[in-house]
């Protein structure tokens, strides 16, 4: 599974700390935290009768590794966007 960097791009543009409460966002943030891309406070999921509850996550910063990842991702996106579909660089 490939990690999406859309939320990381958003984080880089936000004034941090920032709080996220959407379960999908919190799941992605948990992956970023595990990869060392951000520092964050992410509470464990609380199991209760009738379901589970995810408390909001608080992102404190994008780490230097997160910044490097964003630069590499943006570079690859720009490079890929300049290629003709189905062609490698240098192919005519």
C-alpha cells in the first residue's frame, strides 16, 4: 500500500499545532507518525459498548524527514507530469 501525501502537503501549509478529528485523517496521521514524518499526539481508539471512539489528533510539527519526503514527492510529481503517457524520459 502506498502512503498518500495529500494530508502531509496540507500540514506543511498550516500553522501548527492543528487538530484533526475525522477518523480517516487520524488514520493517515497515525501512519505519518509511525514513519517519522510528523510529531503528533494521537490518542488510542477507545473501545466502548456499541463501538469505538477516536479522539482528535493534534499535529505538532512536520519533521525534517517529512519536509524531505514532501520535496521528493513534489519533484517526482512534477517530473511525471512532464512525460508523455506510456513513455520513459528520453524516448521519442
